[in-house]
């Protein structure tokens, strides 16, 4: 499963539960001020994406869950100045 497939699954899940899904992918990540997601995913064959799911009353207090779903890992560049330990 790559980023496009994960985004599609998130959109389907959102539609099923009446939520809103917003996917920011590829170079659009730069325009939306997510440069680190963009740069780490640049070396991969498939463009990276950020998936934002929103559900519930917009006036209610917000809860944000942040996670990293790794769909692919080989070939991605690193933002660390030191070589990997593996």
C-alpha cells in the first residue's frame, strides 16, 4: 500500500462516517508549509502525502492525533545530518 492507496482508504473511511478528508500530496506540501514531509519523501518513487481527517462539531474543542504511517521506506532520504545506525 502506497501513499495514494492510503489516501484513498482514508477518503473512503471519511465518507462512510460522515467525516471530511483532506489530502495534501507532492509539491502541494510545500505550498501548505509542510516542507519536511516533502523533503523526506522526495527520494521515493511515489509522492508523499499528509492526510487530515475531520469529524464532529466544528465549534467543539479540538483533539489532534498525530501519527506517521509509513507506506514505503526504501529510497527515502533522511533529514538527519548523521548516517543511519543500521
